[in-house]
């Protein structure tokens, strides 16, 4: 047997989890929501819907948007988005250690 779990933050519905964290990290690396969405085979409109929904639930902006121009615009993470990703990653690492210890305590009784 092995431990499997999912952890997300909820605020009147799913507000943040592994998937949103992943797409934001891709936006940070690529400076583009469009390119980030393409990498995970998500439509651009789905990606915008996801970001808008997250921002509404969280109550703060995740992306700074730069419209058009000769380089076609782009997106970058806000300071709040960087902080949220860092907090979420730190929380997941600690939760993983604790959950593995609990699993071992209750199920690994050789």
C-alpha cells in the first residue's frame, strides 16, 4: 500500500492547488499565459477563465497583463502570486513529510 493525496486551498470552491500553481509557474518562466496554456494543452480562453476565477476567489490579482504591442504582449506574476506559490509549495513539502510519517505510523507495522 502507498499513500496518495491531493491538497488544495478552498474559498467558496477550489481557490488554489497543484494545477493553478503549475500554470502560474509556467507563466513566470514563459512570460505568457498563452504559451503556458499551450504547454499543457489548455485553450487560451480556458486559461483566462481559470485565472479570472482564481483571482475572484482569492481576492487579489495573480497576473500583470501587457496588451499587444510589437511583441504581442505578455503576462507576468504579481508579487502576491509569487508569495502564494512560495507559501503553497512550502506547505505542501511540510504536509508531505507529516503525512508520510502518519502513514508509516499507522500502516507500516512490520
